[in-house]
C-alpha cells in the first residue's frame, strides 16, 4: 500500500508541475493545496493540507528545507521528500 501512496504522490508532483495553472481543477483538497503552494511559492497553502505527512512535504518543498522531511512519519514519503533536494 505504501508503494501505491508514494507512486500517487510522485505522479501528483509531476502533474502539479505540468498543470500548475490548473490547480483549481484538482478535486482532492490536499493535492490542490499542495499544487497551489508550489505554484505560488507560499507556505500558507501548506497549512490548509489535512494530512500531516503531506503538509510537511509541502512545507519542505516550498521553504526549501529538509527539516520538514524529518517530521514525516511515513518512511517512504520521508525518503521521497529528502531525495527531492
């Protein structure tokens, strides 16, 4: 199950980069806010994400800080976060 979650997160990150102008078209609120945070380089949207691991991933990427990666509980997501730097 964790590999599926990681694959979905990776697919979303790639989708968010290519469809950044269409963040509002994303139905999942966490994914939408992650997209908006990355598009606007604003951590404000990260705090609107419900899942703590996704929130910390968002904060890590928007703030360019690995510190938030270490706050992620899921090891697969943590490693994915760290590898994005």
